[in-house]
C-alpha cells in the first residue's frame, strides 16, 4: 500500500508540475501578446509609415491583478478597469514618446524568451505610484541586452 501511495504521489506531483509549467507558459504568452498588441496599435496609427504617424502616440504595458466591470447606471454605464497595474501602465504611456512602447521590468522579466528586445530607459518615480520603477522600451531592432544600453534622461516627462 505504501509503495502504491508513493507512486500515486509522484504521479500527482508530476501532473501538478506539468500543469504549473503550462499555466506559466500561458501567462508568458499572454503578456507577450500585450506587447505585440501595443506594436499593432502603433502600426495601425501610422508609426511604421514613411510619411509618419497620423496619430502620434506611445504605449505603456504593465501586468498585475486588476478589476473590471460596469460602472454607472441607466444610459450612463461604462466598462472600466481599475487597479495599480492600470495606473502604472497609464504612467508608462504618458512617458512614452510617439512610436515608443514602455514596459515595466516586471513585463520584461515575464516575456523572456518571446523574442522581444528591450532598451533600458533608466529608473524613475511614477506619479502616484510608490517606489522607483525601471523603464524599458521595446526595441525596434529586435532582442538586445538591456545592460548594454545607456539610459537616456526622461526625468522631464510626466
């Protein structure tokens, strides 16, 4: 009986390990999709066109737990998303130059292996968000090592 229980325990542990790995891969893919969606948004607004963008925007991507749902009542109902990740993403987007996608180090760490490259933009404070945040720009030139890029100053941007 003890031998059979040990076999079943090992089998359950292997199944749990496989499920956890699959879930981790799915979350990594989801975060990489968020970066690719931001790239699609910039292309759709003309940032890849030789004549330049017809809407000069930048984008910000962060990840974490958020809440979404309907707010309001009657004819004035809107769907909204709230939480710290939304605030961080909004601050990143506000700092991004036209055609630039800024991500947090959290996003960079979670999409390792996706083929996305990043350029270090330095550490900054984000208004209304505690702590210091390392900002990274999605590279337009493919994967690069972040440590080899000199941060540029973005302190004047809000």
